[in-house]
């Protein structure tokens, strides 16, 4: 690529990044582009939260190439203090780029050390590192973008050149601007959820993050299987991620007496509770973005059942009678979020029930295949249990 082509590509990337609303999907996009741009084998994003740097997302071509075709890299989330003893910490503290030719030959005078834990557990060999602070508009630190192992044309690991470093500093500015907006969107959604559903300052919104993450994984597999083009899948994942988080916002209209009742609901109380599906959809009526449309679709359909015994009812065009939707009449996003929501509700504690074991929950999901749930989605669900477990670890209660 010529320098002009690189600048043009950077400008386009800035625009692309700003179209992605969801934080997790944006991180995926940022890392993929950053690695392509810098010719890096691997990379990670750390996000600053509560005075710690959280290892939030990672990609690694070498390790991914060793997986089964459809599998994803599963990694542990950990966090670092914001101090000068780690590479990411140093970059966050000083707001400086750190360019290390060899992680195992760091100047002993340097304040930071390379943490070998990841290499030890994965068998990967980190050599060159480029750590870039992600700075928001007011220069506050959002996190650190860390690129690992620049690779030359022959596939040899080389240091990151000063030219690549300069370009990646520009890149980090664009990425940080987009990330700042996505972080804001996520936090507004979580506040909406807190107001509507939890109304409890101790709750964190982990449930909606998990449901949304499960839903995106289910959708991606379904969409690949059905041959949808990659660009469409990327757009829809973003829309679904946001819509899924908002599936229960209609609970804002349900009184605490019912919502927080410690025991089973009476039939009358359950009828009131059921209205949360329509009440949620009403919140998005009259707005025309793809996000509002999807949020409406998910809210009104997430309690439909494949066999037609869910809720709410709609008037059937042919018979003019009101009945719930069934089978593929239920929009795909509704079927997906319905499954993700029940799984998470079962394995979580609620005011009205204890958490179920994973095995008991999976038993219900298998038994309800073709009854409550779309059987095709249940099969996909059962094939990605390791990914679902990693999501649970990522968003603990
Ligand atoms: P939720 O707690 O988020 O549960 C979502 C869905 O997960 C439920 O939809 C149901 O399909 C499934 N689910 C949750 N717990 C169980 C369980 O113990 N067994 C089985 N088989 N399925 C379970 P559903 O039933 O339409 O309920 C919608 C919402 O109504 C629930 O959302 C919850 O907020 C409320 N709710 C339902 N039953 C009760 C209850 O007995 N007491 C109270 N206080 N609230 C309830
Ligand atoms: C869709 O492609 O959005 C719907 C297809 C289906 O419901 O199975
Ligand atoms: C319930 O027990 O609340 C509903 C059971 C189900 O639909 O799986
Ligand atoms: Fe619901
Ligand atoms: Fe829910």
C-alpha cells in the first residue's frame, strides 16, 4: 500500500467504525483492521474500568489457525492495575506508545516487565509488541490497544517499524473516538435496563449482556449456515446485540409488587407480567432506525414459542382470530433471544427461584426443542456450549 492509499483507508475505517454501535463488535472490528493494517499476527484490547485495565478482547491468527474450522478462540478475562509495571499499564499511565522489538529482551532498566502467563498457558511465543493508548476526545484514557508480532512477507516475526508506529497512532485516535461512543451507548442501555427491570442498585446488567452475547453467537452460526453474506451478518449482529439487551425493557411498566414477588405469580399477576412484551415494543414505535425496529421485534416476540403456545397473540389474517405466533412466523431474532433468555434465566438466581445447574438447564432446552424452541437453534446452541460457558465467565453475576 502506498502512503496515500493508507491515509484513504484510515479515513474509510474511521467512518466504518462509527457505524458500529455495539462495543464488543466494535472491538472485534478495530482489532481485525489494526492487525491487517500493521501486519500483526495477534492483538488485544484492554479497557479501563474502575481504575483497572481489563483484558477485554483478543485475536490471534496463529492460535486460531490451530482450532477446528468453526471454533473460536476462548480466552480468560483478567485485569491489571493501572501502574508502570506492565506494558499496557505503562502505556495507560503515560499516554505513550511503547514499541518493544522483543518481549523476552526488554531493557532491564525499563519499569515494566512482560507478563509471560499467556505464552506459558497457550504455547504462543510473543516477540514484538506495540502498545498504543486509546485516548478519548478530552485525552482521558479509555484503554490500550496492543498489537503483537509484526510479520514480514516471508512470515518472519519482525519489530514494528517507526512508520507503522506513526500510522497506528493515527489509527488509535480513530478507534478511540468510535469506542468512546460505543461505551456511551452501552452505558445508556444498561441504565435503561436498570431502570426498567432491575431497579436495584446492586444489580449490574450482567444478564442482558449475557443474553445479547449468546444471541449474537447463535445468530452468527445460523446466518453462516443459511449462506447470508458476511457484510449483512456483520450489520445484523450489531443490531441484534443492541436489541437483545433491551428485550425486557417493558418491565418498566410492571409494578414492583409483581416484578419482585419472591414466590410464584398468581394467574392474574402473570397476565399483568405478560404485558411487558407489548409494553417493551411500544417504547420503540415510531422510530425508524434498524436498531429500533429490531428492538421492537425482539421485545414483542421473545416469549413466543415454536409450537404456538407463547405470548402475546396477534390476529391471524385468515381466520381473524387472535393467537400467538408459531414456527417461522416468529421472526428469527425473537426465536434467538427467546432461547438465550430462557437459558440464562434458568441458570441464574431470580427473586422467585434458585439458579439451576447447567445440566438441568440443558435438559430443559433439549426437551423443549420443537416445543418452546426452534429445533435448528437448539442444535446450534448445543454445539457451542464452550463459547456460551466463556460468555458466562466474562459477565459474572
Ligand atoms: P425471567 O425471569 O427473565 O424468565 C424468562 C423466561 O425464562 C420465562 O418466561 C420462562 O420461559 C423461563 N424460566 C424462568 N424460570 C424458569 C423456571 O423455573 N422453569 C422453567 N421451565 N422456565 C423458566 P415467562 O415464564 O414468560 O416469564 C416472564 C417473566 O415473568 C420472567 O422473566 C419473570 O420476570 C416473571 N415471572 C415468571 N414466573 C414468575 C414467578 O413465579 N414469580 C415471579 N416473581 N416472577 C415470575
Ligand atoms: C430471516 O432470514 O430473517 C427469517 C428467516 C426465518 O425466520 O427462518
Ligand atoms: C415456566 O415455568 O414459567 C415456563 C416453562 C417453559 O415455558 O419452559
Ligand atoms: Fe421477557
Ligand atoms: Fe430476560
